[in-house]
């Protein structure tokens, strides 16, 4: 079915690496604060390894063999970057996302069973219903004007969270994250720059007070929820309830209240952003190339007819899957991964000294001229089953790779497929004429401004 539409010929808007090709201090910090994509040198889109000589010294690893070496084969030698962990710590504490070694493995062993494919499938009705509620909201509104559809995707993601991760009593948590997380991450690059320079956390910085206010608000709301759940005799089947009952299979130890708070915040914030942004970027591309909207619509009709999208349909939604993968290739929600280089190493014949910051620039890997034909062109056929050449495991990394691959990857992909199929069966999306969505790297890859679209119901 996917072969009916030829690949798009025009490139989508992309972040253009700044000149000079390899930046130095203080240009690196200026670019980091503005948009962390700006620290990726132009050569990283063409070469397998780029090592800078300037402060701070960085090694940009893009070659698939090198990426596999760093993230999988020798993962213990390249731990998750101290810089990245210290950046996450004020909000996430010692949650799994910001911990290392035995501490990370212990938490992963408790949480991993909750994200198995079969476990996630039980949440499909909640995902589908959240999309349906958004359709009902649109029906009740005046759709004559453009609207920021990317914000609507965040509302859907929150709806899913409130009905899967935090069933009951979560209004304060959802409100705190919804209202505070955008302000928090808007200033996060300043915090990264301060940590990169080794500056103390108490030193005043732009946006520092805002971040601390949101950290406290979110943590207070989640702490109250967790304490209430621990004191309750009820055994909810949502994510929090199952984490409360989770036991380390080796030690029999349960998570402490603080660890529960840390991990719930991490799951909520990371899961919310990842799914909502994946949907927003996919809809942006589909609005640029509306023939692909119709292709998904035809597929959904052929697979499910008028029936609600269910688990039995997922494996047959191939075009939907291809579009989502291509959206994640062009706009990976986590654009940069950081690893520590703790000892002198040799990568691709180049000596890299200890203390160098190892950077896996997912955004650059996904647009690398050596790995992809027409890398800035939207072409879901790259992921078609009949494609002559398919992306290698270490050149398509929307959720990372190796032992620390994103634990919520399957949750995000299943939710995105269900939501996209449910929406496109009922509505079409038209981008405001001439609008270009420019990607900005913060903690996640966000559009610089809201993406204005017209939503049109197909059967009115």
C-alpha cells in the first residue's frame, strides 16, 4: 500500500549548523543556551567521529559501529554523562533516568515488567478514548481559525497519563506538570551551561528561580500523591499502584517513598513530552504532505473499518508506523545523548583523552549524509517492509540503544499509533500557509513556536 505514494521531493525545514564548523568557547555556550542543536558541528552530519579541541572538549560519535561500541558493546566504559545526570537531578532526584550502576539496575529491574509489550496493550482503550475526547472538544469549538495543534497533542498525552499512570487523585499532579514543565525546560540549557562550566548551583542564573519554583511545585504534588497511595489499602492497577507493589526480584526490596516520587516524576515528564512531541512533529509533516494523511486514512479504513482501534489492529497499521518512524527520524524527541569518557580511548583510529564529553547527536545521525539518501526529505517509504535498504540499528535511534534504551519506547509508539489512527479517520490537518516549524533542542526537541493548523472534520 505504501508504494502508492512517491517520496516527497522537497526538504523539510531543518536546523542549519552554524559556522564555523567546529565551535569554540564561548560560542559553544552561546549556541547551547539558544538551542543545543547548535553545539553539533557541521562535520558531524558527514563524518563518523568529530573531536573538538576547544573547551569543553567533546567527541561527537555518529558512525553506527562507534555508536554501538559506546552504547552497547562497551556501555560500562561509557556511563551516562555526569553532566546529563546532574542536570536532571534537581527535578528527578536519583530516579532511574538520572542514576548509574547498581542503583540504576535495581530500579530498572522493578520498573521493566510494567512496560512489557503485553502489559501496555491493556492501555489501548485509554489511549483511543483520549483521542476521541479531543475530537469531541474540537467539535464543540470554532474551528474556523488556526489553532496550535501541538498543544492539543500535549492535552491528549496528559489525558492518557491520568488514566494509565495515575488513576484517581492525580489532578494536582497533572496540573502542576502541565503548567510548569514548559517553563522549566525553557531555561534548562542555562542550567546545563552552568554545570558544564562547573559553576555552583546556588549561583544566580537566567531562569533559575523559575526552575526551582517548578521543581518544588511538581515534587510537592507528587509527594502528596505517593504518601496518600502508600497510606491507602486500595491497590490501584495504574503505574503508581504497581510501582508501590513492585519488588526487586533479587533482594525482595521495595522502592522507598522518595524513589517512588522521583520515578513517577521522571515517567510523567519524559513520557508526556516524548509522546506529545512525536505526535506534534508527525502532524506537522502530514500537514506539509497531505497525501500521506489520506494514505493513513485508507489504511485505517481497510484494517478497522468503523470499529474502534484495538490491539488486534496495531500490527496491520504499517503506513501509520512508517510515518511515525520517519517523523522520529527527522525530529527525534531526544536529540542528544551524553556519555562520559572516563579513560583515554581510541575511536576509529583517533585518540580521545579522558574527560572528553561523549556526545551521541541523534539529530545529526538521523540526517547524516553517509547513511541516508536525501536526509532532509520526508520519505516514510524508507521504513516500508519492501524497502530495498533498511536503516541499520545504530543509525536510527529515536529511543537510544543498548542497556539504557528508553524504557517507555513501546508505550510511546503504541500510544502514537492509536492516537494518530483515531484522529485521522475523523479529521484532516492543514498547516497555516507558509509556516515553518523550526526545531529547538532543550531537554527535548520542541518547535520554536506553536504550530498553527486548521482542523477540518471530514464528514460534517
